[in-house]
C-alpha cells in the first residue's frame, strides 16, 4: 500500500497507529519525499491529510476500523467538499478482533458516506488499487476509501517496483461554495454528491478492478478480498465475479454474471453487505449461515460456508495475552488492586490487567473513556471509590478533552496516566509527549503535567510506580481526597529499547 502510494506521487500521509494499519505509515516514513506524521488522533490525521489534498498535494490517511469512527465527522462532510489533489482513506478492518475492541465491517461506511470503495485481495492489488484510487479521486472530485482486512494487511508477496511519478500540483483555489459547508452551499454540494454517485455507478460497471473468471458454469461465486483467495483454494474450477470496487455496486455486471452459472453463492467476511444487495436486486444466490457473520472466515471454514451450514465452534486452547514480565503496569495495578478501587480503564497494554490473576480493570469502552467514565460512574454510583486509568498515548489522543470536561464540571477523583513513554500496544510508536517524530527526530515535547494543570486539575503528581511504597501511599492519599487529581505514573516500557 505504502509503495503504491509512493509511486503515485503521494506527498502527505497522516495516521494514528492501530492494528492492522500501523505499518502503512511506518513504511511511508522511510521515503524522504513523503511528509509523514503520527497525528494525535484520527480526526486530526484525517483533517491534516484532507487539508493537504485541498491545498494541492496527493494525500493519504490511514487508520484501523475504530479509528475511522473517530474521523467520521470530517469524513461525512469531506464527501461534500471533495478535493483538489487526490485523497485516499485507507481503513483496515480486523475480522476476528485479533487486536480490537469490536468487529466492524467498514463497507457500510462507503454506502453511508456515498464514497467509492476499493478492496484489494493481496499486497500486489493493494499497490495497484491505491494508484487507481488517486486517479478516481481526482477524476470524480471525491475522497476514495480503500478497505483492507487483517489477512491482506499482514501478508507478503513479491511485487515489481515502479518509478515514482509526481503529477503537477494544482494551485490552491478560493472556492467558497465548494469548501465552506454552510447550509446553502452544502445543499448544492449534496446535489453534486448524488450526481457523482451515479457517475461512480457507471464506473463500477466498467472498472477493470472487478474480474470475471469463467469456470465450468455449474458453480459461481460473487466475492471480494481475502474470501476470494480462500475460495480459489477450494474451488479452482468455479466461475468468479471477484469485486475490486466494492461500492457503488455494479448491478448490471452482477445480474449478467448470475445468468452464466447454475448455482450462485455470495461469499464475504462479516456482514451480509453483498448478500443484502443481491436480495434487493432480486438476484437469487445462496449465502453463508448467519453464524458466520461473527469472526473471520478461514480457508478451512469455506466448505461449510458454501454449503450454508452453521458454524461449528472448534475448541482450541488459546494462549492468553499477558503483560511482559517486567512491565511497569504490573506495579501500578498491584497498588490499585490493594486499594480495592473500581478501575475505569482504557485501551492500551494495561487493558490486560482485566485478566486473572490481576482482574483489576473493570471497564474499557474506547480510547479516552478512562477519563470520562470516571466522571460518569461517579454520577451513577456516588460514594464508590473509582479511579480512571489510561496510557500516555491515549491521554493525548482523547483524554485531554475529558479532563477539561471533568475540571469544568467540578468532577472529582483520580486519573492515573500510565506514562511508559510510548504507544506500546501497537508496537511502540512516538507521540507528542515522547518529544520525537515518526522519524525519531527531536521535536517540541508535550509536558503532560503542564497540560493537566492547564486543564484545571487540583493536584498533579509525577511518580515512578516501581517505587512501590511511595506510589501506593500517594494513590491512597489522593483517592481519599475530595478533589480532582492526576497521578502520572512514569516508567518506560520494557520493550522500548528493543
Ligand atoms: C480509535 C482507536 N485508535 C487506535 C486504536 C489502537 N490502539 C489501541 S490502544 C492504543 C494506544 C496505546 O498506547 P498507550 O495508551 O500509551 O498505552 P500502552 O499500550 O503504551 O500501555 C492504540 C493506538 C484503538 N483501539 N482505537
Ligand atoms: S510492551 Fe511495554 S507496556 Fe506493553 S506489556 Fe510489554 S513492557 Fe508493558
């Protein structure tokens, strides 16, 4: 994906890390010609990259599926403004939730935002599709969604490299009706969006990224992404309509293909996105049992999927995830457990403290909720001892606004920031409080204690959690006070040097 974007003349790339999308920006940061950044969160990343595209530079934003939720506000209106230079949104879904708090099928976002979506089924296609995505973006004045899933993101293939070609930069234009989305202008742009959708429908009918493979005519599949690869292993002689352009739907192509096969089966991971559309079109096709809407498809599941049988859960002994042996989070949670407090948790390595034997983290919803849940839970359960816990990267991502809210609305309690000087959960990326950029260059460093004081917190303390006695005493003191406090538990992640 990164290579393809680079070859297409990509100039600006922004992201916040998230499995399985993180490596795209890490790879792009190796190209000196690309202005690559870790942004503080996905909304910010989206807006900086879109701004660059509206300014005239081919730009890319990458995130995991839940990251796109954070960027949904700018995304929905970016569909109206359109772009000047090409703008590509890469979103990586995680079927099976290998490293995610939920299992979303981002194909619906294309439908909802009326944006075109491409879905590569291999690394070679990822490279090819992203190049085409820039062209579609500029030709149709639209952001383009590129959807990947874990098994396509985390796989490898030999590809032939091409030269980088940078198209001439268009001049920044002052086009108020197009870029100022006040109601009157937005109404006109919505008319444009509907017209564009019809043009994209026509493109979908003729795009070379949908492939028809003629088989013996007995069995035919409509499929896309990694499901196509799995099917080919089991049914090499069948007919295929392999979709590369997921949205808008290519209705004529689907209907024509359906007529060429005796039995038609739609095979897709997660939601019945294609299945429902085929039903709406009146195209008769077999589809998977609803039990397969949960979790990944896998090569060995394909015969049951095609036969319409229900999913048989296979009992396997799973290796449980665990904090590293010398992780500083152990010390923090040992102290929390001793105090027997309800821990409003968040997302990071420390979420693993919910598992036995620790079992010391009691809620985890989304990034930033460690702070806001502290406030909300206290309203719901007055008098209970509650501590909000989140990591340094998560605090910068979306904890700061919650902390301002808590101070402004006179909330009380302790917010514990586990500052291990990295974004450990996703493999150790930099963020503003590490003082280093994506290329490990020194930059302005965000001082967390100054930020917390500026938010209006009553007490801000910095302590090393491995200094067990001092940490435990401080925690106990703050928990028993009627104040809003932040304790920054600072100790580097053990894997940082590696
Ligand atoms: C909206 C969203 N974006 C990205 C992620 C992926 N992710 C999970 S936790 C996390 C940050 C972890 O860093 P930190 O809070 O510092 O905790 P650590 O893992 O270092 O202990 C990220 C980027 C996510 N789950 N949700
Ligand atoms: S990677 Fe770092 S923060 Fe995560 S469990 Fe290991 S030591 Fe702890």
